[in-house]
C-alpha cells in the first residue's frame, strides 16, 4: 500500500523510450496525482506499521455505512475484551453536575438560549486590564463624575481618627508596622514587594482593629479574601463585564451611609462625561463571547455580612502586571462600582432604576507598600445605557506617601550619609486617612 503511493508502476510512462536505460533511476512521481493525497507529503514504512494498516491512512477511509441488520458484532455485551470481535461504540456520558475544572458548562436557565443559539459579545474588565486613559476611562465605564479629594463626611472622620491615634499612640504602632514589614526580614537587603506589601497591610489592619473596645461596630464586620466578582451592565449598545479576583474586601452587616447630598447628586446630572472620540472607550477591554451574565460577588447567600464596606487592592503582588497610579485608581473605581451595582441589584432587583431610593456607597484603598490611594464611590443610578440622567459620584485621593525610605544599609554619597538606616520620612496623615476609612460606619 505504501509502496504504491510513492512509486506507482504508471510512472514509467512519463519518460520517452530513448531516455530509458538500465542505469537510469525511476523518477519520483508527483504525489498530488494520487486521489488519496491532498498535499505533497512523503511517507515511509516503519516497523510499527508492518502487518497492519498505517494509522496515517485511516483518516482517508470513509465511515462505515450503517445498514440495519448488519451491525458489527462487538464484545460490549460480554463486558470483557474478546479477540476477533469489534470494539463497542462509545456512548456519551454526562456527569450530572458541573465540575469546575473538568468538562464544559451545563446549559442552565440563564445561558440555555445562548448556548443553543448565537453567543453574546461583551467587553470584560479583569484585574490585569490597563486603561490607557486611567481614571477618565473608568468614569465613562461607570457613568460617574469625579470629585478631587475626599468628601466632607470623610474629611470630618480624618480629624476624629487623628484624635484617636494621638490618644492611643497608634501612630507609633503604625511606624513599628512599617519597620516590621521592611526591616525585620532578616537575610535580605530588601524584602520583595510581594512580601512586605501584604505584611504592612495586615499590620495596619491589626492596629485599626485595636479600637474595637471603643467602637463595637468594628466587630460587626468580616474580611473576605480571594472572592471573585462577576457583574455585567449595558453601557451604550455594548455589554460590559467586571470579573475576577481583585483582592480583599471588608464586609459588614449594614451598608454605609450616603456621602453626597441629594442636591449634589442633582447638580451633577448636567455634567458631561469624558469624550474619547474617535477612539472607543472600550478599546482596552478584552472582547469575549459570554455564555452567562449572572451577578455574583463571591459571597454565598445567607452570609451574615452581605454589604461591601471597603476594597483593599495590593499592587505589586502580580509580577506579570504593573499598573501606573492612574490605572490603579481606575481599577479601584471599576471594582468599587461593580460591588455597589451587585449590592443595589440584591436590594432593589435586576431592573434598571433611574434613581435609587437609598444610594450605595463602597470605599477602596490601594497600596504598593509605600504609596496609598483612597477612593469612594456612591451609586445613585443603575440606568447606565444612556448618557443622560443622574450620575454616580466618585472621589479619589491618590499618591499619599506613608514613608519616604526604609533602608537596612545607609545610602552614602560623596562620603555623606544621604539616607540613614531605618524608616525615614514617616507621614502619619496617611495613616489617619486609612484609619478614617476603617472607622466609617462604626462611629
């Protein structure tokens, strides 16, 4: 069989009799002339293909016809292999339940119509999305207006947090937390950012939790880590999704109170949204085909702390993705908006509302172990398709240094010590803002 493919006998007729001689080798014929060869490939026989058909020719054979009464006799009924009998046909088997790491997704009531028909195109914002325009692009995605700085209610809490920190010597404890994260890691000149960033955040959370005897509302909260959010909304004619793990989230029994008055919300309705023409604002988002659009926050139903309080984003844990300051604040706004939208749908239903009866507020804090960013978002409307109507409000306070340097060895330049050993340039006002965000809702 293989020899007939490479050197058929009819190839001798291609040469004239005058040129044929006993010493003239037979020229190889074109393989494309054979009806079973679709491309010029060379085949060779091996020891594994002797005595049986080559596997390479099996795919060229047409499927065996199914004739009633002439079915193949297989050993399927005997439940063991029998030489000479055909292999039984494989039957499709369904597990009966959805395995997260095996097989495909089952068709449910939410995606049965999509799986059976045309898939829906969407744009996904995930934790590694890098928005080129930063905050301006996030404002268009969330239909929000930006207010620089902190709202007046949080500014008043910063003064309260400063008084509490001075009374309880919390600033010194925050400084020791920085030293613990940066200087107590023996064996290395500089600990990796993936390590000291998380250590510093956990130590600062421990310092804030020490005020629980004075403010019992702190005990009505829980810290959820590794939760994956999945929220979708319509922005113009396109569907936008925010999905994936984003860090830790502090949740509580009761939602946060509003931070913008109704008059401020009404005055923001006429403010224009950022314009990116002729470029689409969705240019940096990943285009995918989705099969389900269910809203989830990663928290099971019936959890005693269902309301999102503050999101904590630790920049630097993912070595494959480094975000700029503006891109990090955009990530804070989008995921805060996603949590607020999921909470609003759980309270008021899936139908879009032009104006929420009670706005939903979610805070967020991001840090790389040295620089802190703070933001707050108030969700006033879930009608996001058009560009008119009420706007959501957002506040950001970025690039707040907690300290300037943390050195295990002095920095010497021209025989002068420029930066001494230890933590230098500690800024307690950044810790006061962190404490104010933590105390919001507990006073």
